[in-house]
C-alpha cells in the first residue's frame, strides 16, 4: 500500500539465496509476501518471483554481469523514492545482500537519508553451490580457512588498497592469540573489530572496538553461547548502528 503518513516507509534488503526457492528463509518469504514494492535483480528465479504478492509493484533493476539495467546510484535513488511513497519496500537480491551484493552501500545511503532498514540474510552462492555439488568448504583435514573473493576485482588488488574482512568462528577463548597473530602480520592495532554473541537471537550481544581491544571484548563477554569475531573496516558498521540505535532510543 502507498505510504499516506509523513513518516517514510521501511526498506528490507532481502537475500534470495542461490536460486532454489526452497532455500529461501522463512523470514524472507514473510517479508516479500507483505511487500508493497519489490526491486529485484536478474538472478532472482521465476519461481521466487511467483511468490510475490500479485498487487505489489515489481521493478527489475538488473545487476547481472555485463548487463546492468540500472546503475547502483540509480537503484539507491529509486529505493529512497520508493520508501517515501510506499510503506514496505523490498530490495530482493540473489545470494546474501552483504556478500558481494552491494547491500552495504544501499544501507549507508538509505540511513543517511533517514530511512529505516532491516537486513534479511540469504544463503550465499558459495554455501549453496558448494552444498549442491557436495563440496565441504571447510574440512579439518583439507582446509580450515575460507576466502570469498570477487572476480570483478583485479587479483591482489585488495592487498594494495585494503585489508580483507576476517571472520573467526569459535575464537573467543583464542582472542589474545588471534590479536597477536594479526598484529604480527602487519594489521593496524586500530582496525575495527566486532564480537557478536548469540547472533540473530533475542539475546544477541554486539561488542565493538579496535583490534587492540579484542582480548578485553572477549573477556567482557561472559555468556556460554556461540560467538563470532569480525575483523576489518566493515566491523565499524556495528558501532555506527549502535550509536544510531541509542540516539533513537533517547529521542
């Protein structure tokens, strides 16, 4: 429905997964079933498009390699215009919106213009396609680390311009060792970090800081639940959103 209130609508960045409609999350299905307008990529399968409400507005924004119907800047402007016109706006992407999906750029742009944004993660192509081919991406005997890279960048380019994001599973007790190892590799002690405990659950905790703080962040986390450590410039998004959420709560 059109947004008749002065308050702008809300945007959901939704991951549509690798293509199989049965790999959509329950939350993704609920969000798209309630959408007033959906901006979708070329990689979204016809089976998933068939799930959209008949009355919702659909806009194909392209985003297939070498055949973009709209530029990224134009897509972001259209999202903003849509949020000012409709109550429930969905940006439907293949895979996961935050893994080579440019969801971070859309999040920043919309938040800068005062639009509320929620993220619905999807099964990224790396996980979905590897599982379909019965390839374990990690294996204790053959590979205990995983790198996701984009073929659009020149190989080695990230080493010159920026450090890759690193995600550590089961690393809370090894936080001191991880910190020492990264510093010895030349990573700056001011590199942003985030420790996320019980992620996506009601009792989720997000602790943020910089690399030198990591052992103290791990020590502060006293829970027994699972925790993930993210190291890299993008970890600063968590601190930024915590500040924004606190400001909204105070207001």
